[in-house]
C-alpha cells in the first residue's frame, strides 16, 4: 500500500495507518516523491516501525539523531518515538517499505513470552532507534526477515499470514538475542522534561497555526523561556520553532490545494500566511512550484489562467 500523507493529531501522533486487533502488522510502500510534502513529516505512534531502503538515499531524523540511509540499509524505531524522513539531496528515486507492528503479533501482553522478551525491549533506551546494516551479520538477517515478510504480504499466496508472523517472530528473536550488546544512557529528567515540553508546543502550533504566532507565544505554551524553547526544538527535532511552524503551515496548504477548490488567496489566509504573495514565495522556495502549479501538477490538470502565484 502506498500513502501520500501522514495524518496526525495535535501532538503529532499518527491517526491513520495504525495497527488493529485483526491486523497487528501492516506494510506500506513509501515512494518519497509521491508524498504531498515530498517527505514524511514529523510524527509518532504507539507501534514499533521498521524501514528498509529499496532504492536511492534518505535522510532519517529520529528525535535528536540523524542518519543517512542507502539502499539495503534499514532502521528500527521503538514505540512513541518522534521521527521524519526525506529524500537525500539529488536522490529522486528514493523508496523504502515500512513495517508497522504491534508486538501483540508476537505474543499477548499477559504471556510469559511478552514479559520476558517483549516488554524489556520496548523499555530498552538503547533500542529507541536502531540503524540496521547489512554489514553486521545479525542485522543482515533482520533485514532479510523484514524483506521476506514484505514480499510475502505483497504476494498474499497460500498461508502468507503465518509466513509473515513466522518471519517477524524470527526478527524479534534476533533483537532479543542481541539487545544486550547495545548500550545507551538512561533518559535523564531533563530529557523527559524536554519531551513533555515539545509535545505542548507542537499542540499549541497545531491549534494556532492559522493565527499570528510568535516565538514568545510558542515558548509560553510550555511555560519556558525563548532560549529554552529554541534549545528544545533543536535537541528533539533539529529545527527552529519558526521553521517548524512554516513547514506545518505549508503542510496544511498542500492538503487544501489537493482536496479543495478554494482560491489560493483563501488557502494562504487559512494557513496563517499574511498574504498571497508571501505564501507564493514560501511555497516556491519549498517546492520549486507556485501553489497553482503544484495543484495542477498533482491533479493532472492545466493551470488556470490568472492562478499563477507571483
């Protein structure tokens, strides 16, 4: 399944593409150029996620960490971890597949297997994020399990559900057997406080992006100073608050351009831009297209006369 947008709530939790009781493992093909924002924006979810790069190169951001991943490499992200991904510069063919998994697919929460092999890994700070390299023997086998599970899910031949579960169990066994070799410092009180603050500030931006928003207002929403606000965004998201606000406004604009017939000037106003000219300039800087060109290109329709942004 290919998606083109990650829908999130005010805290950036993904509200779609989630696992369900009857489908605790879900697979997605991610063609980066097909995404509305040309990237997968910041989000998190209660499930674990695994990605394997199929072609090209991507820049992966997980909280304060950054990885450049190439074809054949992969990454694991634990539950409730903020992350985003975009194609690397010059990599127009970047593709990957994603596996979103609720660990109940391995064993039910009350079972001995869950308590012994699943709960400890979910709580392991060293496994909040794990790049996977084909150069490491056990990680190479993890990548093979993920690839074979994805292939089986796409083919859907025979008892493929059992084959997928078998492969994901083997993948989890490899993680459990090698987790002891992974080390990471335990989260500090300051780190946990930063996570709570960033969630408050992201919620404020979600609720007020259409209004005039200043750095002072974003900082005040988490009861912290301007400098603490800047540091929090830098540490966890690697971006400034105002740059994040701009990206969020543009993300809303992408959605409105593709799902409504609203005039571009009205979309600019609804997304918090002071005027159409400023909106057009920011939009072109980000995408290389005017809003009208973007709408026409994505919808496969000619640009209407007079809709070209300055």
